[in-house]
C-alpha cells in the first residue's frame, strides 16, 4: 500500500472528490477506482476511498513520514 485506504467515507474528515488518474492495484491484478481522499486524524491523512475495498489498509511508510512511532506485538499494533 502507498496510502491509507478505506471503503468508508463516513469515517473521514476534510473529504474531497478525487479526479486524478491513480487507481488501487490489487494482488489479483484488478484495479479499483479512487473516488475521494480524506483524513482519518492529524496523523492519518490523505486516505484513499474506494468503495470496492473489502478491508481498511494503513500504510506504515506514511506513518513514518508523519513522525509516528509504533510497536507491533502478538496482540496488535500501537501507534
């Protein structure tokens, strides 16, 4: 993943309609359209919205760029 992604625009703030040419490419070779971009929080920004996604995706590289720290364990992830 290169950006945070969701299929639920209702959970986002500062939502704008996406009119660019980017698409989300899945592991099975399909491409999903991006319909909007919004923010989950001040640390989780520029989240792509595609109504065809089946789960939410968080991009660790984008968190690092925002100077977030995180810890992974058996029980989950702390950001």
